[in-house]
C-alpha cells in the first residue's frame, strides 16, 4: 500500500520555476533573407551576434540577401544541378568535338585493320 507516498511525491507548485532560465533568457533577432528564386528564410541570431550579409537558402541552396528587391544573383556553379545537366554541359562544346574526333579515329583504325 504505497499510494500515499506516490501522491506526496508529486507536489504541485513546490519546485522552482526553472523554465525562464532556459531558452528564453537570451534575446534573439529574426533576420529575413531572400534568394534569387524568391524564397524567404528567417534564421534567428543572438542579439549580440554579428548578422551575416548573406544566408544560403535552405530550400534551393542559392545565397540569399537582406534586400528582398535585389537578391544576390545565383553563382555559376549551382550546387543543386542534376547529374544530367552536368553531362549535357560537358558534352556541349569542345568535349563534344573531342568525342566525335575519337569516334572518327576509331572508325579509321577499324578500316586500317581490314
Ligand atoms: Zn531559394
């Protein structure tokens, strides 16, 4: 019969209110960033922290800027480009000619074998 002890163990309102000491004590500021795709991200910084001028968009990876009207232009190497896009880009110019030349050379080599 230990029921009486269990009730006595949970005293409501007796303990110190420790919540105000955790989390809410450090004031934080929310800063808005906009990327070239129009995504808005609002990371929060500590008030005493130095707020960066740019912030990578969590949705598309492009750098975001503080000015919504003028987001920073995306860098040339887009981090989220697909593999297919890389392949197409690689095949486009000089490499395409190199592949063609290689194929022709192989054809000629085959003919010489005959
Ligand atoms: Zn974005």
